[in-house]
C-alpha cells in the first residue's frame, strides 16, 4: 500500500468522524425536547390563571420569588421537571411554575408602541387598529414575516418582529 493512499484514507476517515460529530451536535440542538412531555424546548405557552407563584425550584417547598399576575401573559418554557415547568417572561424573569397554571393557548406581547394591525399581511392594506406596547394579544396565524393577532375585539396582521412570544422562524396555519 502506498503512503499517499494511507494518508488519503486517514484524511477521509478524519473528515467523516468530524461530519458525524457535527451532525449529531446540530441535530441534538434542533431536537431538544422536554423530559416529561416530549414537546420541544424552548416553547411558548400562556398563563391560564390570574395569579401564579414563581418558585426558586420545582416543588412547593421552594421559596416563592414573585407572583405572575396577568392572565394570558406569554411565557417561554425552558425546562421541565415532573409537574413543574421552568418559565421566563419577556424580561427574562422567571422560575418554576406548576403546569396547571399554564395554558397551550398562544399569546404574544406587543413590543412596539402604537403598532399598526393591518387587514392583510401587507403594509399597504387598511389599518384595523393600533396596539400599545404591553398589550397581550392572541396569536392566530404566522407566515415567515407576519402574524395574525387579536385583542380587544380587533384582529389583523402585523410584522412578527414586533411581537414577543413567537419564534422568528415559526409558521402557524
């Protein structure tokens, strides 16, 4: 066997190992799932209850750090442990909340003041309403750039990057 054949074979083997390792890391990063529900992590939910204790750890024996007091508020689940979900809000504040206080109903938080909500996903269409910063709206549909939302009896489309509670690449039909 020639020396160049041996070097080429080792080079190909090294590249193959690298590609397999890189692919496994990329796949695991894309497919992170909760240990309890097997649902994707992170993911968005909303507060079902009008009040919810946010604890330092996943049990009733852990200290309450604060209380979320806004029904429908969007939250991001980042971890699961038994009946507990580690959540964070728009500001990054969070902790452990019992799953019974959460809902799968999707909501978003308006991040731009006097955000125009259009009849169609087109800035040249009619404006149905303007939403203030901090309004919680129900999330209905999303295209790559636009989301259809509703709040206060008004419904329409707005650019996705003005909302917290939806991933930039998320599509909803």
